[in-house]
């Protein structure tokens, strides 16, 4: 575990990718504690799945212009933090950049870019301890199944899950999903004003 200024972080490594069985358009990145045994699933979209699968197979990103420019100014990637945006949905990443060993800038980017940068530059990939622990403790008790917090689901997956919950007469789950969809709409309306 690494201690940051405001919160503790867990160093993690991506160990695999998989697809959902019940929802075929659900893709999952499996992350593991670097110095532990706990693993967590992270929902990703198809584009992220394809990009990370390519990286896992040893294909490096082709465009190194940004890296070359950064090296001219002695700017290096120090580490990458994965986190969930306040509005919910898929995880995103923050690249922590340093110049002459001093943290200078942060760059917000999508999850795939952050994981790819971490792997290609061989720098730590981190997740806030509180988030890691919450996700690591979501065991379903059924082998081969995982559960996700509703707040981590994409908007499309929320809609699909809502339809399935209604179809299966699971009104308690349908109510939770409906409330999350409404909460996100409200947040998006507030942020656009």
C-alpha cells in the first residue's frame, strides 16, 4: 500500500480480460493487488477491451511522438491512479507527471490510456484503498460470478439491467437501477448549467 497526500493507495496490476455471459456487451478487466492475493473486476467498454487485449498481447502503442516531446523537457510518467468519476460510470485514470523528480502536472484520461501508459512505461498503477477494498469485498458466493456496484455501471448497462430486472419481476433491483439512472441525469443536467 502506498500513502498519498490525502488517501492511501493500493498498487495493482492488470492480470486479465473477460466478457460477461448474461450481458454479452459487458467486458471486464481483472486487477490484482501487486503484493497481495485480492483481485477485483472493473467494468470496461468494448473499445477499452479491444485496446487492452492488444496491449496484453504485446503490441505497443504506435505513436510515440508525445513520449519523445516529453523526454525533450525531461517530463516522465511517475504513476497512474484509477478512480471513478463523481457522476458514476466507468473508471477513468489520472496520469501523474513529474519533471526532474518533482510532481508537476496531472492529466485526466480514460481507463484504457491510463492502463496502457502504466504497462508501456512500467510505472505503478494505483487505486484508492477504500475503492479497492469495497470492490474486493463484493463476492457473490457463486463461482464464476461477480457483482458490481451500481455506480460503476455504464449508462447502457444500467438500462439493460433495468429491463432485465423488470422482466424478472425483481422490483427492488429495478427501483435501485431507476434511482441511479435518475441521479445521473440530474448530475448531468447540473453540470451542463
